[in-house]
């Protein structure tokens, strides 16, 4: 059976030593009194909840799955899920970063990000039930009417109700302009929705007393395509005037998807049969409103793979230390045993260090992204808010796609460390691989994220956002270029930054003559961009580690092994993972013709 230990030391390193969170928060009046001790205490308790309440349900939830009563359309989550959710609500975890106006605790979103990383490590399928509620809360907070906010936000904040996003239909996935769900206006100002949605995570379950569905649909006179989509809030149970739960609404689960992974989460086919809903925002502007939830979900999905990368790494490392097979190529390392632990073998270390580098680099990026949201929402300086929003928009597809690609690679490698034992259920590793696979698909496939990054976020504004992030890199390079101890990190970072500028210009020029060049290069481009971002954060983490080691040695103290371990992982990343960018740039430069001039090959 697998195990899990919350990575509190590394979370504290990222928040306090890398991001200097306490001082960042002091610049935001809303969070100025939130100190490091408070954050650490919250995360320590959050780690206990993840490890002691949620983690024990991961394997059993996967084996049991969800059950649909086709007569009542009710879905029952796996044994223990409902009780764990009740403890989650009772402990106030649902309200951690929600607005105090609606009963929330008002802590920074970056704290919630760290808590949810631990929950995702513990049990991704369970975590999806409360996770989607945050997106519904954000969407209604940004675009809901005062009445909608007062009706739904307190219940979503407390966790009494959960939320979903209902976008996909059988005939349309990413291309939402093709959706057919209809919304007919009623005399009382409400709408009746008719249609079918599929792949709706946590669409029906028994954890909460009501489920708040955010549904995309078309008005009778709506323009065709994505410009004719409106957004509606459609509760599972209608809400009475006093806020209590009323009669059953006409939205129900018609079937559960039989999936490769995340068996503990109810992925539903939802039928809308004259369901009563209220419009959120303006007519035909629903897609823009829903993007608040969609972008939040994309960051959340990256966090899911981060969590799986961490827990898979922990278990693979423990196994590699214990499992004995063969002798080390450089001589016996465990003479008292008939063979050496597999940790002595270089290729096992390669796989483990890959997972470790991707977990720790992903944690730095994910926490930084959450801090950008806090600054966008709460910083008093308008320019800081605007810059934070712009950089976050650039990084969102990278968080979603790069972290999930890395997560699948890392969980597969960690499974490989177990050899044949990794392929059977007993050790739990095959579940992490199965669960990680969906993260590359939903909330916009990673190919769609790549198109968004290159087409919209980079070429769409002539590289202005990329240049803004590039200034952060330039500042670090200028600061450390003369520091010989940092050379092994700074030189490749500076080199990739220069190559990225030329690379982007080349792709942009080719795209002016043939738009397919964007599609042909985008996936490789996103991965290069992801490595650029990771290289920046790994260089910064090495900078902190070197400074801590030097300070300890100056005082004739033994440096904390944590910092030396961080340096070793940084060296591995720059030496063994970052060079992937050279191949990626070559394949991206091969152009569209080698893909599109293939009619005979694909006949």
C-alpha cells in the first residue's frame, strides 16, 4: 500500500524563502496581517487532514467507484467520501481563502493552493468534489447578480453546496461554438434549459445537500458560434426565497462514464429536461464569464498533476531504498545484503530525480501563479494588478499543460522504479498513472493549451507578455552573471532566454505566411516555454540555497542538508532535463509541411 507525507518543508521553502510571501502580503492591505507562522500552522493542519482523512480513501475509492441509481438518478460516492467531506466542511477548509463577506476566512489564495496540492496527492478523485466549487464561486463572484451572490456564495463558501461547470456536449468538446443546449426565457425572468452535457466531473453525488451547476446554453435568437453562448446557474434543487433547498430541478445524471482513472469521482452525463435556471451576466456573453471558472480549473488541473508527481515520487524513493536487486556497477554498496538497493543504479536515480525536479519546479511555479492571483485581486497598485494578470494569463496554459505532461511522465517513471510490482494494484503506483492521464485531457487538451499560449498569449500581442516575463529572467541574470557559483544555472538560463526570442520570432514570421505553422509548432513551443519558466525558478531556488549554505559556513555551522539537496536537484535539472529544449526547437522548426503534406500517408 502507498504512503504519503505532506511536503511541508519544501512548501515553506517556496513560500517564505523563494517567494518571500510574508513581505509580498504586507503590500496588500487585505492580507497584511497574515504572517508566516499563521500560514505554516494552517498548512500543517491541512497536511494532517490530507494524510489522515483523505489519503486512506484513495485506493478503496478507486476500487469501489461511484454507483448510479437509474431509477432516482442519484449517485453514491465511494465509502467514506461523504464522511470525509463532512469533516472538510466542519473544519472550515472550504472557506479557507473565500471572501469574509460570505463567511470565508479570507486567507490568501496561495495558501489554498498549497492545501489543495496536498489534497491532490492524497486523493485526486475526492479532491475534485470540493475543488470545482472554488471555480463556481469565483465565476459567480465576478459575474453574478447581487441576488445570485447572496443565494449561492455563502453556501459554496461553507461547503454546504458544491459547484460544477457544464460545458461539453456529445458532439462538441473544445469547440463550444457548436453546443446545442437551449435556454427558453420564461415570464418570471427565469429560463428553462433543455439539452445534454457529458464529462461533468462531480455532476451528481451525495456529499452535499445541493449542487450548483453553471451551464452554457443558447437563447432562441442567439447568434451562431461562440458569440451566441449564454451562462446560467442551475441548481440541482431549486432554492426557496428563504435560501432553503426546495423541490428537485430538471437536471439529473443520465449515466456515469466508465473511465481509465479517477474512479472515485462521479464523471456524469447530465440531462437537462426543462431545468429552471437564472442567467449569469449578459445574454450571449456567457463564454467570457465562464472563462473565469475555466482558467481557474486549468490552474487546478496543473495542481492535480503536481500532487500526483509528489506522492508517486515519495513512494518510488522509499521503494528504491528498500528493494535489493543486483550489485552496483562501481562496487558493492551493501555487503551485508545479497544485493544492493536499486537506488544505487544510475537509471533508477535518473527516474527519481526527474520526478523530484518536476515536483519541486512545479511547486514553485504553481505557488507563484497563485500569488499572482492574490496580487491581481488585492494589490493597491493598479500597475501591479495589471502586470500580475498579464503574466498569469501567459503562465496559465504552461501550468496546465507542462505540469500535467510532466506529471504523467513522472508517475510513469515512478511506476517503472517498482518494476513488475508497479504494474499490479497492490503497490498503488498504477493508479497514479491512470489518474494522471486525464489531467492532460480535460479543461482543454494540452494541444489546445499550446495553441492558446503561442497563438493568443505570445503572438497575439507581439510577444509583449513574454517579454514582460523575460524581464524577470534578465534581472536575475544581471544580478548573478558575475557569481561563479551560479554560473552552471545562470548561463543556460540566459542562453535559453536569448534563443527563445529568436525562436518566437521565427515561428511568428512563418505563421504570417501560413497559419498552420502555429499549430505545427505550438506543442513543442509550449514545452520550451515551460522549461524556460522552470529554469528561471530552479535558478532562483539554487540562488537561495547557495546563500543559505554560505551563511551557515560563514558562521562555522553545518549547512542544512535540505539546501545541498536542492542544489543537487537543480544541477540534475539543468544537466539532464533542460537540454530537451534543443530537440524541441529543432522539431518545431521543421514546419507545417511535414505534417500537412501527408494526404497519402493518412489516406
